[in-house]
C-alpha cells in the first residue's frame, strides 16, 4: 500500500459507536459475539438491480483500522470515552470474520452484501466506515452500470472528478471502471487502483493561444495527429475545418462539449467525411447521463465522456445501505436473532446465506436462507442449482488480500461483466420499476428439519 | 497539520491538465500569465443563494500540492507526460496569487468565488482539486443553510457520514457546521477541524441487551441520566415509559428515529409531561430534509439530526462551479480577456472584482466589475456603499494561513451568520425561484473613464 493511503481511518466513525463501546465494556456485553449485516432495504431510484462496489477499498481500509496517538489523544482530550475504552481502542485489532458479496456482484433488496461476525466491541466500531465506503461506491457503480448498458459497445470515460469531493472522485473512478467504464480522467485512480486514464485538452488550451489554429498545431506537435482536438471553443464548423487542415485526415478524434448533440454530431460527422477524415472519431461530453446516452444510440458518436451524473450517482448519490445487528449471543452463549420491531424500518433478524437461483443460465431469484444459529453456510448444499454469493474476506482476523489493489479491481470488473450477463433482459431497462428478480427468504432451520 | 492530511493531492487531477501543461512547456505558452476564475453559472436547484465552503480546506491542500516520488514514477511509467514536464512537476511550487470570497460567504450566479493568477503552467494544474473541494463543500453548505433556516432556533446535528464517501463525510460535517449546524456525529471532523461532536446510542445497543430496560440502565450507568435514550427499537410508548422509569424525570432526552414524526413527537411529549419528565428533550432523526424540518416547526421537538439529505446536498450534490481562463497575456505581455464563445456555455471574459451592494443593511445586488487589465481591485474605491467580497489568500506564493484549521472554520461560521443576516427576507424561502439578488456586471474600464 502506498504512503497516501496509510492514514488512520479509525475516527471516520460516528461518535455513538464509541459511546456504545464504552458502555458495553462496563456492563460486559462488549464480549458478546454478534453478527452485523450490511444490506439495502430497497434499490433506490426504482433501479432494476444494484452493483456492489467498494469492497476491496473497504478491506484495504479495515486492515489499517487502528487508533493511533493522534486519535487517542483527541478522544481523551474531548472526554469522548473513558480510560478503559481508550485502552481497548489502543489495542484494537479486528479478530472476527467477514463474508460477503464479491465486488462487482449485483444485489437486490435484502441481499446480505457483507456480514461481520465478532464481539460487539470489535464489530460495532466498523459500522460508519463500512457504510461510507459501500454506500458511496455502490451508488456510483449502479449508475455506471446503467450508463454502460445504454452505451452498448461504445466506450465510456469517467470525467467527473471536479464535481465530487476529491477522495470520493478517486473512488468514483474506480467504481465506474468496475461497472463497465473504459477509463477515467482521474490520475490518482490510475496510480492507486490501476484504472486506465485518458484526456487531452480543455477549452483553456484554445483560449491560451492567440488562435485556435495555434492551439491545435501545438497539441499535435506534442501529442501527434492521433490526439483528440476539442473543437467547440468558438465555432464548431470552423473548429472542425481547422482541426483537419492542421492535423490531416489521420486526426484521431474531435471532442464536442456543447450544443444539441444529435444535431451537432451528425453535422460534424458529415463534415469530417466530406473532408476525408472518415476515420476520425467523435467523442461527446456534455452533461450526459444514461438517458442522454441512450438517446444518442443512433447518432454517429464513437465514445462518451460522463462527469457530473456519474459521480453523483445519476440522482441516487448514496445506495442507502444499513449495518444492522441481526444475531447475538445471550448471557449463556446461545444465539438469538434480533431485529428492530418498530413501525417503518423493520429488518429481518437472523444470519443470512445468499444464493442466486438460475434457470437456463438466467437469474430468477435472490434466495436468502435465514437461520438463528451458527452453521448457516451449510445451507448452501441445499441449493445446488443456485450460485452461492458470499465469499470469505476475513477469517478470524486474517485478511484475504485477493480483493484488494488493482488485482481486485480487475477481478471485480470481470465478475461484474459475468454476473450482468446472467440477469434477465428486463434488467436492462432504464425506466423506474421493481427489482429485476424477487428476493425470496427461506427458513434454514425448517429446511434442515424437513 | 496532522499526519492524516500529509498526503499528496497532486494526482487528484484530470489527466488533461498535465497533457496541456506538457504541450504548453513545448510551445512556450506555459509561461504566459493567466487569470483563472472559479464561479457558478447558476444556483442549482432553484436555490435563492449559495454558500461558499471548502476554501480553508482547499488552501490546506494547495499548500501541500507537490508531486512526490510515487506520483512522478506513475506519470513516467504510464508515459502521461514527457521528461521536461516531469522535471517541471518535480519542482512545482505555486508562486502565483489567489483571491476570493471568504469561506461562509454567500454567492450568486457569476460571483468570482476564487481567482487564481499565475503562469498557465502553475495555475492550470490546480483546476480539478479546487473544483472538487469547492463544489462538494459548497453544495453541502448551501443545503445546510436552508436546513438551518428551517430549524430556526432549534439545534441541528449532522449525522450523515455513513451515506457519503468517508472523506467527503468529514468535509460535509465541516461545511454543515459553517452553515449553521451545531454539531456532527463524525469524530474525524472533530479531531481535524474542531467541529463539536455528539451521539449516544443506536438500535444495536438495545438489541445487544436482553431487554430494553437493561440497555437503558447500562447507558445511564455509563453516561448519566442526562444522556439521550433511543426509544423506538420496539414500542415507542413502552420505550418512553421504561426510559423515565429507569432514568427518572431528570432524563436528558429521548430520540425518535421512525414513524410519523408530528404524531409521534406530540404523543411522546404528552407522555413525558404526564410522567413528570417535563424537561426531557425530544430529538428526531428520521430522513429529515429542510422541508421535513420546516413542517415540524409547530411540533414539540427540541433538536434535529440530519443524515442522508445533508451529505447529498438535498437533491443538489454538487454546486456545479467551473474554473475558467478569463484573461491571459499575449506574446507581447499585453492582457487579453478570453471566453469560450460557442452556443450554450458562454462565460464572461475578463478579470472580476465583486461587491455586495447594500441598502439600509440589506443586500440589493451582486456587483461584479469587469476589466481586461491588471489593476482591477482599484475599482473597489468606486463602490464605497458596497462591501468588497474578495480577500487575498495567497500572495506571490505566500499562503495566508488564517483561513485554515479550526480557527478558519470558526471564522467562516461567524462570517456566514453575519452575511446571511444581510440577505433580503425572500432569501429565506425554501421554494424554487430566482436568486435572491441579481448579479449586475459593470465595465471597470468605462467607469474609470467617466
């Protein structure tokens, strides 16, 4: 891991996690073994499916989840916790286990995306960081997947860094790549996660020079005729004419960042062809979202750049997942399923195992097997026709690093392409509707009994 | 500055900034002096005003904007730039000047929120980072200000960390505090920026225990009767009864996180009063935004906690500001105003000076004086009835640190309260409309001539 990520993330935590920890250390419940489950109650925005992203990034952060001197001093000075809690935090190491959906997997309401098992003390303090990472990255990946569906075979570039917090921008570039984007403008995403980067010039480049021709000539001198010239700083028709005159018919591409894109793209294509630049590509980058991309399917466009709508989740900037205690041991060591009962936010207690039921290779159900006990994963044997969705990430404190780094990103990207192919055709629609497949709960205890 | 912010932000940059830099170093335009202006073309979401936030955070990051070994190695390995550009970046130090709106200031369409003057080379590479920080933080602060208006004298707590990327969450807590929130749940925002933190317990606390009564008793043992108990895990009426029975009538507060809040708050208040807990406060935290807060004005509620809607900018997750070249020197050293001309994204060229015109202490106009030249700020003398809005942040490479750290945050918070008081009453409405005051451009050159 590089220096730039060696930062303590331990205080990226809601104060109440540590307040509860302190009280639990006093009353002895801190040592009770617990199962926390991270899931989404619904798919926000009427989406057909969600995309899990952030898992590898989260595991990298959890591995370094430590309370250092700066963090402990702050907690002590502000009297956030008592001395016993400070001592606990100073020695904090996660010794529990985490299983969950592979990064890039699709998910549905109630899918147990991540399950954390450990003592109450070690598991409760991870809530805020786990949700921050998965809620953000999954929201972006879900939007990106829809854009990728709308774009079909045409490549998409992520260019929204300037419209997101500077670290969320890096995470967004990573999530978009996992969900099918081809590249990003964000160099840190390239350095940190191996995402391919792209970009040539902005309007400032043309404005810096005494003429558009000077700007184009200089760019071609520096980057070769295969570069992409931005042609809409002044008059687009004149810009295209100048571009081909300066670069020749081997000009790599032109970028259009304004105007009514179907009209402009058609006219630029015709002009390029008239000038003999028949292989010069057209990329468009003006306020695109999945709907705009879909509406350009018949236009002569070779690639898309997407900014604001991608990094803001195209109307759904957070996936809205929660992290809930679903089972715990009681004072005798017996497991008890638990869930909040009141009114509008009921959750389903009990440990879950999840499978995607398939018929002829197409997903039909999200099958969630619920138990109150410990031996949940044995239920997998009972669903041989379904694909088991959970894999181990951390086993008794040992992190499996295969989900991390750029290896993890490439693996997640491949996995996403694979699982998206399993979805029924109705999943591809952009309109608001119900989830593409239903979530079906089965009682593992009853199953074993029958 | 603490260890956790000593991270290179130099690659939080779109690739095209460095591509342009490389080409400009080749053709000599890298040394041309330029003025870049950061501004919003409009107030997104039909808001009446925007709130500038992120300035102090950005200055902290810009001061450390350096290309280290890791960054340079990546750029070299990936052939992003040539050897001459790598050498330039290795020695990069910003030697230009930055002026802008004070953090916490309100802004309108066209307000020159930040003006960066320097060589093209040193100024162009700051675009992405500057926009990332100011677009995110200002979007949050603008939403927070509306919530603060809706809440009136009742305190607001920011609790949305789990619904935002982990670093954006810290920035959101900071921005919300500047715009009038009283506290945050985010401990890192407390440690890094001095924002007051709050929080007691989640539903998991009650579920961890064998009974709600056990949970309440333990919390009171640890935190005293002045704590706030979360009463809606099971049955709210029973929860309130148990809370007062365990804590006594000196119970500090109860928190309600579900249900129809006007109904529930009224019934909980009546129950608390009946039980003699007349001073026990009620805080509510269930999916609030500025409209929900406004609708609760007549309910017996003492404070609000806001999560998702705050950190996502309540429908406007980015402020949509841009960073545009507005003036540059030509090859003779003369200044030239520049602006993109094409179709739908026209910007106003020229250096700007900005003033808030006031009448009887109430803002009437955003007055923006435009010049093509260098001596812009002298125009201030021509508007003695108006408040000058720009202050120096960096002068010839020297950073004024007064806007940074927790001192900067407190100062921004005070400044925001001051300037919000200057706004006309129509600014306080939550409905979509035009900006509360118009932006009026005047030609500084003509003014001086008359």
